[in-house]
């Protein structure tokens, strides 16, 4: 119930259904899911939160996996940086098929004015993480926000074009900004450069007419924005100049053609976060010890075979390290109530071996992480 962010200036955040944030525990949520499955036979769920908190989504996903439920679900989110590759993969494995979130105006200046708490770069990386995990991403888009210039509308469209061209956004819809009575803009319009048209507020008459001090008629962009988006959602006409979508003159975009591409180059594959929790999703492993000999030298190795839902994964490790890993997998599987931090895992490893980082970032371990056997959240 409610929104854990509760700051966006276009939103009716003064009303109880948004202002009063009351989370429910993952166990109760999944209890309710099971009850609905038993009474209706339906296994598809839409969580209607204003924005589902990433930490609670993680716990719901783990609870679904602990109970071996086969469900599909989707929800509304904020494009938080905490939606890492590993978290998105966990959500997918638990049955998450789609998310929808507010990119709103794809302009960092306006995102700050909205108090959205995200940047375009961050949105790009998060949508990439969801897409690579196999989760469809829908974006709510906005035009005509107070003080938005024509140039910013054009640049916002270019950002959206690049997100679709990179394949990290699959769906979207443009909404023209509407000023509502209970939003920060509606309560303090002068702070946002708009002049409300005074009228008597009647029952359910929540929208307030206004004039924007910029004098721009934002509604004239409606057709071109929606037509271009229709094309981008079908994967076509990315190469067409933005001007071709409008029957009036627009300025050229100031956004570099590789802006989104470059934003995705920032990688965090080798970051070590000691407080992150390590989740082992698959303990069904077959271990085969063997001795490898080459040029008179021999090594005691172990082949570990994981039978995953979509493929069979085989890796080779030093025998002692392989046996240690199997012990850890069994003791800290997803069914276990105990949660292991990366620092605790490192300490346990270094009781018997050296250089945990070399082991953790080795190619075999990277394969386990990429296939969802080991997740760091």
C-alpha cells in the first residue's frame, strides 16, 4: 500500500493511497498468492503497487522459489540502480515476466525537477539488466512538463529512440503532463512556472487547467511522438530523421547518437561488495573427480555438472575447492533460512585456501553466476 518513494512532483503524493507506505511481508504475499491459486486456478499475478520496492521483490522471488511455485508475475517499479543483473535474473527465475516504470521525461534536468531520483544513464543500465534477464520493460513517458522546452522534447524523443534501437526497451507510451490538485505542482504551481486557471473544484474534478509560462503548445507534439514510438516498438525506422515524424519545424537533437550505447559501457562485473547476500539457487550438482596429466605434471580436478531448467552446465575446479563449493551449496541453498554475506563466504573460503577474489572472479565461477546458480544481491 502506498509508494516508498513518494516525491515525484507530478503525482498526488499528498493522498493517503500514495503517502502512507505500508509494506507487507514476502511470506504473507506469497501465502495470498497460494490461496488465490487454490481458489481460482490462476497462476498469473499483477502487483498493482505504485512502485514495488526492490528489496521486497527479492524476498518475494526467494519465497516463491522456496515453495517451488510455478507462477508468472509483473509489477510497476522505479528504475533503481539496485536492479542489478543478479537481482533481475532472480526475479526472472521466480516467474517475473515484465516490469513497467516511469522514465517520464528522458532529460536529466527535468528528472531532477520531477524529483524522480534517477538519471537517463541509470535507466539505460537498469533496462539493460532486465532485458538481458528476459524480462520485458515498458516505460511510461511524459511530455509537456512545466518549463519543458521544444529542444528538451526533441532530445527526449532521441533518448527514447536510442533505448529502443539498443533493444533494451520493448514497450512505452507517451502521456501529456496533466496538473492534478493534490500534486506538488498543483499545490504550488508558481514554483513550477505554471498559472492555474481558477475554477470551482467539484467532486472528482481533480485535473486543473493551466497555462505554461513558456507559451509552448505541447499538444502539437502528440501525434509525432506516438507515431514514432509505434514504429520503434516494431523495431523499424530508427534511421529516419526525427523531423520526419512532425509536420512542423523542430530543432535538431543535441544528444550524441551513441549516448545510450556509451552509457551501457560502464561495467561492474568485478566489483566486490562484502555486505551483499550470496544466494545459491541450484544445489543439484553431480561431482566427478579425476586426475589430469600433461607433460609429466598431474592435477586433481573435479567436474561439476549442473542440470538447470534451460541447459546443462559443466565446469572444472580444483578438487578441494570443488568439494568446498558443494558443501556451501548444500548448506546455503535457497531453501535455507540462513543468509550468507560475501564477506562471510570469503572468510570461510580463506580458512582453507588463499586468494578468494581470484576464485570468485574466475571463469568457472563467472559461468555459474551468468546461469543463475550463484547470485550476489
